[in-house]
C-alpha cells in the first residue's frame, strides 16, 4: 500500500520538543495537576500548560486556537484587546466589587479591622526576620564582617511605578513603598545605598550597562546633590516586566468603524480584571496522561484526588463511547502519532506527524466497533450511520482537504459485556484495533495496474 507523505508546513514558529510530556530526572518524576470539568479536564498553572502542550501537543487553549497565547505580550508591547473587551472587563470588575461589599455586609466584617490584622501580621514577620538576622550575625565569624571602606548595601524589590519626580524632574523612589527584604537576583533587584556613604562611591564601580540605565532614567551620578536625593541606583526591571499589568486598547474592528486607520487612537490602561487562560483536555487525553504515562493527577469537583479506577468509571459513565475512543486514541499515540479531535472534518480523530505546527493532518479517523468473533459491526456501539451517501460526501471532503480516511475497527472481545464495558482499565489489553484505509478508485492512477492484469489474463489463456 502506497501511503501519502504528510504535507509539511512552512516556517514553523515553535521548536520540535519531546513527543511526550515526561521529564526523566534522577531525583523526581514530574507530575502535573489537572482539574475535572464537564468535558474533560483543565490545567491552570502556566508552566505546566507550556510543558504539556509543547511536549506532545495535548489539549487546547480555552481562549486560543491551539497554544494558549491569549493575553501575552508580543514584540515588547502589552497584550492587545478591543475597546468593547475593555468595557466588558470594567463591568466585571464593578460586579466583583459589589459582591465583595455584599460579602462584608452579610458577615459583618470590617475592612479596616481586616487591614489592621494584616498589618500586625506583617509587623510580626518583619520582627521575626530581624531576630533571625541578629542570630545569624552572632553565629557568623568575624572575618565575614563588612569592611569599613565598603558601603552598606540593602537589596529589595522595587516597582517602577513607585518612582516619583522631584522639582528637578529627577526620578526618585518613595521610601514608604518598601516593605519586604528579599534575596538578591540579577534581573529583578534594586540596590539601596546609604546616603552617608553615597559620596564615597567611585565612578569606576558603576558598570557601563548601569550607567546607560541610569541615564535613561535621568539619574546624574556626577551631581552629588542629586545623588543625595536618589536612594536607588543599579538594576532596574526589564522592559517586559514593566509592561506587566498593562493593556494596549484599540478601537473596535474595522467592520464596525469607518476610516478605522485614520481615526485609530490606541491607549494603554492598567489591567483591572485579569483574564487568565487554561489548557482544556478531553477525556481521552486526560486518561492517557494518567494511565498511559503516569504524569498527571486529577482533582475532582469536591477537591479530592481521583485515582485511575475512579477516573475510568467516571469517564465511562459521562461518555458512552469513551471505551472505544480511548482504545483508538491509545493505539495511535503508541505508534507515535499526535491525535487531535476530528470534529471539524466529520471524523472522530485527526492524525498528525510530529504535531500540528509542523505538518498538516494526514488521516481522518472514523471509529467502528466490530465483534471479535464474527467480524461484524455492532449496531449498539456504532457512533454514526455509515451510508453510501455519507461515505461519498466524506470522501469528497477529505480530498479537498488533502487528507485520507482511515477506519479504525475496534475488535470487541466476547469476554467483556457490551452493556457495562470493561470494569477496569487493566482489561484494555484484550482489545484489538484493525486499520482499514478508504480510497476512491481512480482509473487514471491505476492504468499500469490494469495493463499488467490484462497481460496476465492473455498469458493464462
């Protein structure tokens, strides 16, 4: 059988990674967390979303076509939304505020008392940190003490919006905004220097990159007066961190506005109601990650952890065709195909080589359930009515989309009841899948075969 070579896509925007979302570390086995939904499961954590989708292309973004890219910055600009989306988010923000006020009124909570409790907790944490630092200083040897020539340096996180301007238009930082001392980091750190020792700093100690950053923010190190007023100098957050929490708002689409490009006036607003995207997976994808790979844990609606047997029973109850669909899904995944839902092409699954970013789908999979002993189709387990007119229409659709139709016949064993199905996933080894490729016979493409058959018939006579 001459199989078609998959059609490769041009200019793939992603790199080809591991075909399965598993990481073989010496110390631990990575397990992702998903939450049960009505149609499958969803992953919320952004790092886990990137790992599960990039390695094996499992799931789909809830607000995107494939990879969850909604609300992410591009080309150094904030996320782009329309004006109507901004207005809708403002309405949602007002609704949340009203719900909070109703909650406080119903439970007789006082916001001021809650804030004071939080401040007391913060003060207690700061005092604990100070006592811990004193104990550490007492334990450390004397040779680790700072030299008198070196300035006292304290490193803390600082937000750029907290910087204010003085009369000379020099940006300074409000000392009242500092509340937490954190360890030093190379990218997200601002260094505070003592005002008494600021004059002793030599210009050679400042790196060239730091000088450029300070010049961009109008900080003059040569002027001692300005140095006295400036309490922060050194590493400032990168540009991508500065645009966090910002939105680039454009007018509504050009179909709704005349002379769209002439009257366009984009603006940047602070994000008042953040919208986060999740990764949605089907029942088959969820159970394959749980049972086939063992790299996923599923959380039930009530917050309890579901094991493999409970997940199998739940999925079989929610979807009557789950057994045969998972058997076919597991079969093709084990052969190295990337299996995605095929509803848009009238089938059950689509088979991709390496993944949708690299190749177009090669096959449209249609599932049939066949008796393993009689090799006849079981009507009670059939997912659709296969008539000749439906087959011809599906064949035309597959040809226009440059794909082929592949029937996956699930041989149902006689040892398993048709009504209840397998009671546990351990019985999946008794199932067998048989492939049947559907093609329309074309005389022009089979002329050589016809000539060879005619010659054989003449020789036999």
